[in-house]
């Protein structure tokens, strides 16, 4: 059987058949708003912002157990859903099972650092703006952040930085609305998407 690790929208909307779901920890990686979203939570001309993984720290999320006869179908679905800009690899995972914690490997989607959607280290003000104004096929980046905070709280992880980010996003929307500013030449989001 195969595990799949979810740390973003897969936490609340996996979208694939699975036998079990357990809280899990991915060592050596941390969740960060480092991915521009040109499809699910934004568009190419008005991107949103979603989480990806960056090296260092640990990341809590959910491990989904997939039956062997469904693995190919699930991975095909996830490859299409995650899209260009992520690479899929198997990484060690610590899983909180019903009988205690154990280690296994899981399929994990990690941002490709040379892809145009990878945007680490953006100024906080730009991240706030991208979350406040991003809207794509799967909804708004603002709702994505709200859902992410909800799932972290279900994992008993209170993240003051995420709550502060949400407060900033909501303050931005009260002041400016949810209309993205026009992109200019040289803007980090104005890149060709394969």
C-alpha cells in the first residue's frame, strides 16, 4: 500500500479514494507561502498565493493510505491537479496511527525551485495582496488560507503567524477590496507558464 502526504488543500479536499487518513509529520520540510497559483487560486494575470514546502523544520499534515490497485489512478489525478511546478517524490514520513507512531514513506509534492510559480521570500505585503485578491478555478486564496487554518486547528496546531496573516489579508480587503493590482513588467508573477 502507498501513502500520500497532504499539507495544503489535500488536507481538506483530497479528491481521491483512500483507505485511511492519519495525522503525520514530514521531517526536514516546512510549510510556507512560496507558490504563486495561476489556476486553482488565481490566474496567470492575477495570481493567488498558496503553500508549498521549503527545506528545514517539520510540516504537519495528513497521510492518506491508498490501495495498491488505485495507486496509479490516484497519482495520475494528483499529477494533473498539482500541475506543473511540483515534483512528486517519496519522502520519509512519521505517521500517527491508531496503534502509535510509525515511520514509512509517502508520495509528497514539492515545488520545483526553477519553475515560474515558485516565489519564495516575497515581501509580506505582496503575499497579503496575492492572498487577498487571488481567485481561480478552485475559489479564492483567502478561503484557502481560512481552510488551511481550520485544518491546522483540527491537528491541534495553533499557528499565530497564520492567524496574523489572515488578519492582514482581511484588513487589506477592507481597505482595498479584492481587485488585484495590474501586473507590471518585472513583477514576479508575470512569467511564462509552461
